[in-house]
C-alpha cells in the first residue's frame, strides 16, 4: 500500500459509517446511498492531498453531500427520483435492539419525507453532523442567512405537519 | 399559524445567537405558543437525528468494494509531489477550526454508538449514561458558557427547565448541556468542567426514592432532591470536590 492509500485508510475510512448514514438519510434509499458513498470516497481519495487531518470529517461530509446532489441530478435526468425506501442494513447487536431501531428508523424516514431536499440537507447536517451555520453554509455553498431561514422553515414545516396529524 | 420570530428562535436553539439576542428570544419564548411549538418540534427532530436510529453501518460489501477501488486507483496513479496550496478550502477550515473547536471535536469523536442504559438501578443507569456520553464524545449538545443560551436550549427537549448557573469564579465553569435518557425518563444534563474533568449535573422530575451517594466504575455520584426535581452530580473528580460543587449548586438554588 502506498502512503497516500495508508493515510486515507487511517484518516478517512473511519468515517465510512458516518458517510453512509449521511448518504442514506439524504437520499432516503439504501441502494442510492451505496452509489453515493462509493462515488464520494473515490472523489475524496483523489483530492485527499488538499485536506488536513483534523478537518477530514466535515470535508468528507461535504463531498458526500455534493455527490448526493449530483446523483439526484443524474437520476432526475433519467427517470425522476421516486420514494424508494429499502430496508436499512442490520448490523445491530440483538434482535430486540434491531426491532426498536427499525421502528425509530421508520419514524426518522417519515419525518425526512416531509421535507424538500433543500430543507432536509441543512437539518441533517446541523443535527447529525453537529455542524455550525458557518460550516453548513460552506458545505452547501450558500450564505449563512439562507442556512438560518431554511432551518427555521424545516422546523416550522415539521411543527405544522405534526400538529395537523395530532389534530386528526 | 406562524410567528415572525421563527428564524431567531430556531437560531437560538442552535446556540447561534449572541447573549443579547438570546435573552430577547428567551423572553419571547416564554409567551409565544407558536415559537414554543417550534422549539418542541425542533427538539423531537433533533432527538431522532442524533439518536442511535440515525447511525447506520455501511454494508460490508460496500466497504470491500470501496477498498478494492482505492487499491486499484493507488496502483495506477503516479502521484505528483505533495504541494500545499492555500485554497479556499484551507482558509475556510482554518477559520472554522477556531470558531467551532468544541463541536467539531465532538462531531469527530461521535463515532461510538450511544448505548441505552441497561442495568436496573438508578445509580447504574446514571453512571452508564455519563460514561456513554463521555465515550461517544457527545457530552455537549449545546456548547455555551452562558446560561442565557444553555437554559432555553432545554425548552422542548427536556421535560423540565433545569437551573443553570455559571460557577467559573469558583472553578467550575459552565460548558454546555445535553439531554440523556435515564431509564424511561428524559433528564436535562448541565455540563461543567473542573480542571480536566467533566461534571454532569442531571435533573429530572422526581418519580421515586433516590439512592445514597455512590461510586460506580471510578465515578462518584451525589444525589439530592429539591422541590419536585431530583438531581445527581456525576464525575470522576475527587469526591470532596464533587461535594463542594454540589454545595455551590444548592446555595445558588436556595
């Protein structure tokens, strides 16, 4: 293994599960997530010279997000991205934990399904990756004000839909 | 139904407002039902997205495929000497590292899945929750040394509004907060530092008798109740220091 490959294994590959989770919830599809992550890891490997050790994770997550956007554009050109929801991979320790996690994953997916792509991605980056508004703004290439208003709208939308469900 | 303060309320929940604006929004939140509902929805969404259900494991086949592709790539590409360019990325990350040090570290360390508290006793559950948080790196969900930021962050996330004060003068600076599940309850956790040690101050609505003080797996626990709230301080500082901290918290309340 050359040193570039070794360094990538040491610094980037530990974030593979996080990258896969991000791709999964952005795309809401286990199949698409695999394509997106494979694409992202290869791109990251080619550009690995440009990043420093401590900032690998947010850098990698930005690449995953961009690959997701490219993937959506590509699929839209071909057919239009439907709501394809495959079951998530099960690697959990026990059947009980798996059942509980599966039910939470369905709730999570149902929540994300309520949000348009633009809102979903800022909420996911904020909560799952704990990014600051500045970091999200740089990741999606938009001003901080846009991040702030999209997050508020995402939450407002969830509030309204959840209240409407409770009222039924 | 909505409110013109949604954006500031939302930014406030994320700890993105300065002290003055935080105080304004905090006051607004006390009386605005729309913003209270927004905070509750934001809290529910946050809990799902930060919970164990959101963290998936990449399929083994995918991992193997990526490894093969990288090996192939590494074998065929002749690399140019490494040149450090001052690209836009570099500048951004230098700046970002200064501004969000703690949360970036927390995000980078958040690789270990959060395990649900398992054993029966409250003491065990608290020690587990504390250790899980330390191990997962997610000890702080809202990073702030200002009670104007930490206290309202709990609105919509915890079933109570915990007392929050800074004891930096006395050697216990406030560093942030999070919400933990203790058994079936949600507890508000206010996080302090003492030297290199973290002290977690748990608060939850009382629903039973409290254990005596205890030591578990190298951590000290001190319990007490006040009004309808139960408290526990958990840390690996020396027991005498933890008790001094508890006295401070009690005197602030009394």
